[in-house]
């Protein structure tokens, strides 16, 4: 099998449109029905939903308190538009930090989960995000566990990475399999 990977010269939001185009094409080629996308404000999730209207889309945002105690970062106007498009939005504990980050912040050092996150960042921040949001969506019961999905993530705003993978729950993390990298920035 021959498969091309699209590499971006730099990470960031300016890659969003190209990532969505590549995801749409690969989704159609493989017959994938579910896409998970990282979208803090909801803007990127909405853009994916507007460009790819024949897939189940799950938009994952930061958990409450990520930036400010007790606050969600999901923009209510985007949330409403996502609902109208049939996109499920989920906000939950980050699978690759969670309580471990709280321990590190308080006592120093690193937890095994944070080491896994750093290892994934050796590929790119977006690869780490794709794995993390897939686990979060799986643990929330929002994605299929018996078929491939596409996960879309990035660095800060917008998206710059997409992968084809088979999901796993947090308690079976090492069963998660990345089958293809569709696009990513060069580190």
C-alpha cells in the first residue's frame, strides 16, 4: 500500500482549511463515518461540520477551569450553531493530564501519563491532541469502538494534524492504534 502524508512547514491555524480538505478526501476513500475534532471555542468544530456534512462529528473542548476557575471556554454562539448542525460537543477531563497535572503542579516531577503526552509530542502537539480527544470521546461513549475514526487536532488555534485510528478507552490506553497520519506539521 502506498499512502501520502501531508506535512506542513509550520504548525498552526493557517493549516486548518487544508486539513479539512484532506480529511474529507480520506474519509470518503475509507468510508469513515465518525470524526473527532479538538475545538476549544467551537469555531473549528463548526468549520469541520460546515465542510463535512456527511459524517458524525464530535467536538471536544477544554474542561471547565482549564484557563479560569469554573469557566468553560466554549463560545455559546458556536455551541448553538454546533447543536443545529447535529454536532455533539463534549467537555471533560483531559485524558493525558487530568489529576496527574495537578500532582505535578503541586509537588513537581512528572507522572507516567505526562510522559506519554510528551512522547506523543515528539511527533507533534497535534498527534498528542488527536490521541487525547479520542480517548476522551471513547470514555464518554460518543464514538464507535469497533471501527476506524478520524481525529483532528492542532497546536493552539485551528488544526494542523489528522490521523486515522481505532479508539480505546482510558483503561485500555495501549490498545489505541494509529493506522495512518493524514497530515501533521514538521516538528
